[in-house]
């Protein structure tokens, strides 16, 4: 019996909805075919956006969407994607597949998509190959409600009133594909560029995000923070958030490994490497604390998830991969960890939303399937805008290699806006069920209901079997002596809703 301790009287912090954010890049079939099919497509759409995809994302309560990249952001020139589609410039997507980008999905289309989704907007600006003026004019085009060249151009292109931009990233991966910069060089460039990301609407200021580190590049974090925060008076104002990128590669960056063909050794190695994100949060957070002890600057983990070898027979530059119960556990682990670090982690964006890497949705022509990762997000949505509760679960180490042992159980608990306590619990074992006893401090339990996702480790949905992996009601949790008593099956993600 493993005990889960919950203290509803001790609230540890606020869980931003944006922790369950998503990312869409001009990469493979994420935007084109996956989200945007055009107004003339036989696939049912609204202003070019696939109705089935939009409805599925709304059901999942997508809180924020990041666009247009990724590496693509630092070669994207926004003026190429406005105006009549027939006059928009065509270009080669040099980062992803060498295909023609016709710019039919641009600023207006992205803002339309976010409007349909009812989600916040996160735009990444081009620092790598762009100019200060280009970035400044994009912000003006998007948000200025007055007389100016960019406001007039926006009106000419059919949008009278400005939009609201919630988040703006100044460059992306500028240590690599975004310009191969040093942290000090980027920090000084950031200081300059962000000056012209102006808040034209002072009631809705833009949350400015600086490019942070790749994995464990702690020198980058320290260098950027030191350069942008040289004196106490600059402590808050230059940046609101600092990004962090971390992908789970079980077999390493070069090999990566199959998304569906793996054994128990690779299963535990994948989950072990996933849990490394907590070390990264702690270590990068400690560096940020040197300059920002009051946690005014959010950690923005705007690229995370699994990255495997692309599916056989597909364009290797499209990064299309299948999605199994292994991905479901990766998602559950990450989201629980983000919840538990909500004092510093303010947003996270899984890569990517449709048809790329650890996608929540896959499409093939008019067909659409929901992946195991989708179902995890749909269960976890009750944590959005909730209060993190003090919780702890007893665990034991499991695995087949000493180097990649993992705790058997992983959890987070919150008090939702609905007044219910929401528990998300992962069983990382491939072959063991575990008996759990949930103990609540000074709280009377009135009712409990649950939802579970479980299956074999390689189980995944296909266009031939679109519902092989799906959630079902979990009625195995009972209340006994004011405690929750249940057994969590092997290889599963569980959500319990507790009425107190």
C-alpha cells in the first residue's frame, strides 16, 4: 500500500492555464493540412481552419498557442504573410523539408485561429535574420489603435481594430538556429529589440519572453540574466519570461529511436530522461533566483516533449511521429512536474500541436485522430487556473537498468475553480498495479469519480483503429474511513475528482 498525502489547507501556488499551452510551427503538416486547409477545401472548415481540429482543441481547453516557430521564426518575415494570398511571396522552408512555403497562413490567419480556439496568443518575432524595425512594425500592425502606417496597412488588409497579443518572444533558440549567438551578445540584442516591442495598449501589456537555454546550458541562463539585469533598477521591465527547451530523446539526439517499436528498457530510459526536466527547472531556477529572487520573471518551457525518428516513408524534415502510451506517460509526468513548480513555471508549450513530434492530433486528408497525449491533456485541464495543493506520495524505484530507475508513481493535486480537488496520478510501471490510500488532512471527503487512460506500452491510435487508446470512467476508487482507497493499473494515467 502506497500512501498519498494531501493537505487542502496548504495552497502552494497558482497553476497558470498556460502551463498546458501548445506550439504550432510552419513545419511539415502542422499548419498546412493539420490546421489550415483553406476556405475552398472539401474538408469542413471555418475561414480555412479545420472544424474537427478546432473543436477537439476547444474541448481540451487549449489556453495559449505559440507561432510561427521554432527555427522558422527567425527566417520568417511577417510582411510576406499579409495581404491578398495571390500576391504573397513564396519561399523555401530551409529548416524543414525544403518545401515551398506560400505564406497563405500568416498574421491574420493565426489571429483568426486563436479567436476560434478562444485561446491566448504567443508570437515569436524574428531576431535572427530580421531587424528591430521589422519587429517593431509587426507589433504596431498587430496592436496599435491609432493613426500610423502599420495601423493603416492592417485596416487596408481587412482588420479595422487591433488584436490583443498576450505573449511575444524576442527570437528563438538564438544560441543555435536563431543566429548562433553568445549569451552576452543575445542579451544586449534583446535589450535593444524589446525596447521597440511597445505596449500600445497599456491595459493589456505584452508579456515579453527572452530566449533561454537549451537543456543544461546554465552558462546561457546566467549570461543572459546578467546582461539584461545589470543593476537593481532593471530587475523588472526588460523581460517577463525566460524560455527553456528540453526534448526527451531516449536514444540520444542522433539516433532518437522508434516511436512505436521499443522494449521495456527503452520505456524506463524514456521516462527517466523525461524526469530530468525537474533537475533543469531547479538548476535554471536557482540561477534566475540570483537576479530575480521574487520570481517576477516566469520560466517559459515553450518547447518540450518526445522526439523520435520520423515514421518510415515520411519526409524526414516533417518530423511526423506516432504517439503511444509512452507519450501519454511523458505528458503526464511533465504536466505534474510543471504544476509542482508553478511558482516559477508560468507557461509550457508542447511540441507540436498537430502532425509534428508529440502531437495531440494527427490528420490524414479528411480523417483526424486523437492521440494518447491528447487524452492526457483533456484529463489534466481541470488543473488550469487552479491552486496547487500540498501533496506527497510514497514511491519506490523501478526499472531494468540502475542508471535509468524511476519512481513508480508521480502525482500533482489542485483545488479547481469548480471547488473540487483534482488528483492526477501516473503509474510508470509496465507490469505492476499499485494499491493506493489517499489521506486528507482535516478534510471530509464526500464523493469521488475518476477517468483513466491505460493500455499496453506500444498501444496507439491509427486511422484504421482511431479509438484503440481512449479514456474510460474509473469506478475503482472508494471512500473508506474518510480515505480514498483504490488500485491504479500498470501503465496508466488517472484523474480523480474529489468533492469535499
